[in-house]
């Protein structure tokens, strides 16, 4: 009996491993495949390759890559405390990442490593007056909830929100460099337009947008 | 004769390799050892290890590590264009890094990978009202030259200067995580005090300070 239990356990563990990403996709709404959290290109190589890219091919980003990208960006790297891959103003973790692509907009939840749909509309072309941004297959929109920084003055909230999002964006830059993706940090987003489209409450502001895609050959 | 020339060439090349870091130290004032620009810990491992450290041991940072740290921070990663490991507002590259330690203050020059002495005074204890900062063996001071962002409004200059320095600081965070160093990004620097000590012209502002050191055991 114990032997049978053990065999069943091993079989189910193997099955779980085999199905891991598919299973994750069905268990939690918007669940992403398991993010890769170890290995990767050498840090110094990734820094050597870091650059801004503004011309993207049509190739879309699959959910395995997206999941790791979002974990790199602002994922939980110390589950015991919930702390993240990027620092933030007094650990207020005020930045939320929205992922806009042809299918709509999803909001990244770092705790469950999921990205639930919040809008079934392609908003990429509206993210910024700069038209190249709409040509990327995926556009990250950084939103800061100033309510989570209530101890700060409004001026400090706004500056720190921009600082914290930019740190996250550098994680994205380095991950992109490490897997052959291109990206670019864009300050000139249509911040109020995006806030309206995303129906953000008054405490929340858009700080930056960051297009991501495979560089156009040539 | 040709054989002798070739032998002399090979001998001198070997000698140059053998002496490379020492030679660099004597040729340019303040020259740093050659920075490491490839390999290193896997990016995803470095992101897993990223955290803020506020307790440092007495162990100092040797110049080999410091040189690579400064290159990671804001070094030249594309010599053909002079572009860097971190993006900046319209590529204005307005941030200069000052390195403060027990011996004084040096200013990093990314083009020559050197750090010339600018002050023979230990200013670490004056960098911030937070006393832990003075306990780190090395404190980086980020200074933005707003003159290099002359097209921007003053408000935009100040915000972008903070954003750009924080991106550099995240490179430092990741390099520290990859070699067992601890660090922390400090917004509450004594900005005007430091500007006075460093005798900065009016166009230049201190944005952040970042202590770096080996974490205290325990």
C-alpha cells in the first residue's frame, strides 16, 4: 500500500512537472507559465548588450518569455517577505504593470504570477504620441498608486513613482538584452489618456510606457 | 632579423598582458584596472539575489571590483557611439558618479575607465543624515549636470536626473548581488551639503547616494 502511494505520488509529481505551465494556465484566472528565476545570460554580457530599440518585427512574445520578463521586472524574489526584484520608495511597491498587446490589456499580479485581463481592447497605438510604440507587439504601462506612498508629499510621490518605475524598466532592459528582445523606455506617454482608458482612480498615475518586441532585422 | 622582431613583439605582448592592470594604473591619472565586461552571475540569479543591505563589514572594496562596478553602473558598452549600460533622458548622459571612501573622493570617467581624485577628504559621514551610510567602505554620489539637459524645463530636469541615476543604481544593485556585495539606494542624501563639499557649479545637483560594502555577517 505504501509502495502504491509512493508510486502514485511519483507519477503525479511527474505529471505535474510535465503539465506545469498548462496547469498553471487553467488553475488561476490569468495565470502565467512558471517564470524562470535562475541562470540566464551572464549579467556582464546582458549589460554589454543593453541598448534601446525602436524598430520591432511582427513576432509576438510568447507567455513563457512574458512571464519571466514580468518576474524580472518586479517579481517577488523573496517569498518569505514578498520583497521584489526592484527597490521602491520605502518599500511601498506602488508600481503596477499593465501589459498591452493586440488582445487587450492585462494587469500583472506578482504574488500569484498571473496577468488577468482588464480590457479587451488594443490600446498600444494610444499609449503615446510617438507612433513607433504602437508597432511593438507588447507595450508595458507602468502605473503608480500614490495611495501606497501616502506619507510623502505629492511632489515626492510623483518623482519617486517615476524613479521606481524606471528601475523596473531597467530590469526589463537587461532581460530583453539577455534573450534577444528589444525595448525602450518612453517618458512621453499619453499619461492622462491612458489613465482614462484604464479607468484609473485619482490616486493612480501613469509614469512610463515601455514597448517590447523582437528587433526588426536589418 | 624578422624572427627577432617577432620574438620581441611576442615578448612585449605577453609583458603587456601580464602588466595590463598595473600599466593602466600608471598611464592615465586615476586609471582603474580593466573592467570585466563579460560573463558574471546569471542575470536571473542576480535578480533573485537583489536586495537592500544597510549593515556593512569593514572589508574594503578592491579596485578590480570597483572598476567593474563602475562599468556596470554607467560604463561605455558601445565604444563606437559612446553609449552606456544605462539609458538617460534623450541620451544626455547627465549623471556623473563620485566615489567616496576613506581616502577621499574620486570622479568616474567612463570614457577612460578612470577615477581621478577630486578631494582628499573622507566625506562618507556627511553624505546623509542617516548614519549607516557613513559605515560603508564606499559611497557612490550621483551628480546630474542639468546643463546637459538644457532643452528640458527645470522640473523635467530634476525628475529625469533622479530617474536616470536610479537606473544606474539598479545596475549597481545587480552587480553587487552577483559578487556578494551589499548596497542600498538612498534618496535622503544631504544634497546641498554634498554640493557644497564637492564644489559643484550651480547647474549640477546631487540626486542619490548609494553605499556599497560587504554585508556584515550574522
